[in-house]
C-alpha cells in the first residue's frame, strides 16, 4: 500500500487548506483512512478518521473546523481545514488501516505552515 499526500502549503491565520491523499496498491475495500499531524517538537496526533462506510471521528481541537471525506472509487481521502491557526502548523500524514489487520500504512506527509 502506498499513500501520497498533497495540498499542504503556507497560509495566513484564518485561512483554509484542503489536503488530499491517494492510496494505491493492495487496498482492501474495508478500511479506515485518517489524518495525523506532527507539530514542531510535538508528538504525532490523530486529527480525524473515516471508515470506508463513511463513519467519521474528530479530535476535539479540530472538531467544527475540519471535515474529513473520502471518495472510495478513487481511493482518496480529503481533509478540509478552515480557520487555521499557527498552532495547526506541522506535517500532516495520511494513514490507511485495513479492517481486521493490525498494520497501519503511512504516507510521506505534507507540510502545513500557518503564519500569524
């Protein structure tokens, strides 16, 4: 399984970005895709996840500001981020985990920088 994330960049506080991640390879139709963030000097944290059936979950700090969505036909997951703040700065990673398998696949990450 390979994951290719894109959409990061530099944005001013209050702005928006839409991240995308395309999965390829041996992908089960039953899986969960998610976005993590690793800020400077911080541990990697889960931001949002979505199952292949469309069930979503969000970390409290992004609830209401971010929307995770997916296109199963294109094996793609998106993260729409609004009202970005400097503390949202970090490397954003997408992941995929197949139902019934313990392994989590990670993409290479995309940098998001929010200026004040």
